[in-house]
C-alpha cells in the first residue's frame, strides 16, 4: 500500500499541497482527479522522490522510499526517460542492465502489441509512439506499484484504445496502479478508486463501484457535485 | 462479446445482467463454458477486479459454477435458468406497466394492441425469411 | 558497485565520439605543427645560408641552434591543448545540465535507478577524471613521436636537445604534467576537488533554483577558502610552519572540502533534487 500522509508543498508563494492524504492499495487502480495544475503530477513526483516535500511523509509498504524501492515501484511520466539518440532496443538494454526486475520477454511482447520496431530512435517517435514506449519501460518491470502520469494525454484515439487495453489485461493484475488523467471518460469503467483533489487537499476518495451501487452516481456526477 | 456500459450502475451488476440476458435469449447454453475472468475483462474492456466480483456474485447466485481447476460454466440447473427468464420477464412487465399507467389506459385495450403489434412484427419477420 | 561501473561506462560512451574527435584534432594539429615549424625554420635557415653564402658552421656561430621548444611554443602545439581544456571545462557543467535540457529528461531515469543516487555523482566525476587522464596520456605519448619527427627534419647541427624533463618543468606544463608522484597526486587531487565543488554547486542550483545559485557561489567560495587556508596562513606567518606541516594541513583541508562536497551532494540528490 502507498500511503501519502498530510504532505505540504509550497512552490514560491503558492501552497500547492496543503495537508494532502490518501492511500492506494496493491491490486487496485487508483485515479487522481483534479483540474490542470492542481498538483497531481507533483504528488506523483513526490512519491518517487523526484521533488521534495516540505512536510508530511510518504510510505511505500510502510517504508520511506530508498534506492532499492525502484525495483518495487516505477513511474511513467508524461515525458521520455531515455536519451533521444537511443534506439528502442538500446533503451531496453539499459533497463535490463540496471534493473533486476526487468522482464525482457514482456518488453518484446509489448513492443509487438504496440506495433513498434526496436530499431526506431526515441527522438524520432511520434507523441503516441513515445507514450507507448514509456508504457513499456514501466510495465515490463516486475514491480508492485506503477505510477502513470496522464497516459492518454495528447494521443490519438487508436493509441489510446491500445493503452486502455493494457489496463484490462494481466499486465496490471495484482499491481497497485496510480494514474492521473483529465480524460475521465476513458477510464471511468477501468478504475477501482477515485481520489478527488482540489485546493491542495483530497476532498473525496471513494470506491467507484460502491458509489454506483449505493448512490447511482458516476465519477463525473460526483465531480460535478464536489467541484462547484 | 462487447457491452456498452453506463457509468452510473455498478459495472459488475451490468456484467451479471448481460449474462442473464444472454442466458434468457438462449445465446448461453446450459453448461456452456464461459471465458476466464481475465479474458472477460479483456473482451469487455473492464477492470479485472470488476470481472472477478461479477463472477463471485454469479457463483453465489448459482448462475455459474466452477469445478476445481476447470473453466467456469453456465449452470445446468433448470430451476435457476427458469428463474432468470422469469426475472427478466418480470422486469420487462414492470417497465411496461409503469409506462402505460402514466398514460392511464385500460389494460384490455393495451393487451389487444400488444397482440396485434406482436403478430404484425412476426409477420414481417416471416416475410423476410 | 556494479551500478557505478555501468554508469561510468555509460558516461564515457556518451562523450566518446566527441572525445575521439578532439584527440584526433590534437594529434593532427601537433604533428602538422611539428612538421610545419621544423620545415619552416629549416627553410628560413637555408634561405639565409644561400643568400649570404654562409657555411653551416658560420651560420651556427651567428645564430644559436634551436630546439624542439620552438614547436612546443607554437600555436599548433598549444592551441589544441587549450581547446581540449576549454571543452572539458564546459563539459564539467554540460555533463549535468544535459540531463535536464534539450529534448532530454534523462534525469528522471537516473534518479529512478535502483542504486544510491550519489553513484550518479561519482560516475560523472570519474568520467571527467578519466577523460583528463586520457588527454594527458595522449600528450605524453605524442611528445617523443613529435621529437622524433623534429629530429628527422632538422639536421643535428641546427638543433639542441630539449629533454623531456625540461618540457615538463616549464611553468605552465608543470601544472599539467607534474614530475613526481607526489606532485601528480597533488595536482590531480586539487583538480578532483575543484570538479567536485563545481558538481555540488550545480546540484545546489538544480535543487533550489535562483536561491541555489547564490548558495552555490557562497559554497564554492567557502570551500575554496578552506582549501587554500593553510597556504595563505603559511605566507602570513612565514617561518612558523614546516613545509611538511603545511602539506599535512592541506591534506586535512582537502579531505574536509572533498568530504563536504560529497556529503552535501548526497543530501541534495536524496532529499532536495527536483526534476
């Protein structure tokens, strides 16, 4: 379980995170929801120690993050994490070199699924293809937690459908996934939990199916209520 | 198999409903093998947890059964199958009654119309075949 | 340890193409320079002899013979050295900033590697030191070759010898090519410390932005101050310390400065760095 406890973060004069807390369990897909700029990406970076927080704590399975945590948790950001001069196969080699949890077979399978060539250079890829490569770099690791930042942003609909398929497959099963998106419609039927963020705080976190069952509301309905 | 899900009813409930419809229509035969949870999740484009929950519910309701490590199958129990058909029929009837009550028409007149329309539609179908 | 070596290998590979080019440039420039300077001088001498109808010994009486030093002091020789130095100095900064800028956000990947983050720092530091060492080695190999070429072009009467030790004792070269092992360790130790300080300063900027630049400058000045304190002290209190004591104090301050550079960098990379 990933626990985010009461984190605060100021950026310049702006208080971005103001006592924000939520949890994300293994085996569930948790979606962080909020308007652009509310701090969803910052939260993910903070979990991965890619940006500092002013106070509060973040625990992964009860522990603070350490260097070997990166064999347990990975982050798929909105940007490439490899050199533009690298070919896809070079990137895979790099990952295999440094990560024990890298699954080369799965990487190859995903490459085929996404219909990409291992000789393509990262710098020459379209935005959609880049997003897919990013996804492979994250999902081909046998990690317990996967964080994805806007996996659908700026991507054509067919690439989006391909990426959405990943969520319904064995690739996600059993793992704890946190994702952010502002295309709620793409993921409503895929996610387990929703965490609504506004003004630096979590205003509501709930199980999506429970809300449907008990209140007959969709995530978008709840959002309309909560974000006046 | 593809289902259009709405976002207001629990997805697992909609999955179970879909199964019941398929059974009532006869598309699912008694004892027929159904896809695994994973395959279902993939086909319907839903969260594997949801597929899992749907199967659990259907197992509890007796709609499906799983023998050991074999794939799950539709029940062969005639009683259960009959009650599924009845359940769906009752739903349709309830829906129908609610709509005609709002128009405030005597039942005999409506039933007559229903019979006529039903025959007409069937006739068309026969002409086509 | 494995991650460290892999990263060092990775860093070396990234720069290697450019590195080979500047090495090649140095070789070409210095060898061509040797030939051009030698031949140039000989042509001039031959012309003088011809015009004034001198004999060789007459010429040599009037004009001193020259040595390989002429080549060493020519631009052909010195320019590539300064060029390589400048490039490496730039790379000391570029090796970090390239991870954030351009189409590149490789810093994400580096910070998410399952290794202590200070490994990134050490691997870049090692790479730079290896590049410097490589260039030094290249120069050491080139000098005898160039001397040989020089000796082949300039007849023995017109030249005097320029022993390598003289070459390496010339003031500016003394910094780059020290004579004794101790001098070597000293010079490269200082070089290492300077690069380490710059690296930590860069990390301060990357962690704190504008505030970081101020603290980076302050930190650098402070570190440098501590580093040279014993030397300054000894020049004020001129006869107070033995040279060996000064050396020992320098050693201590060096360790302090280097250790604090590492420690600060470690803290920054673990807790304060931002992508």
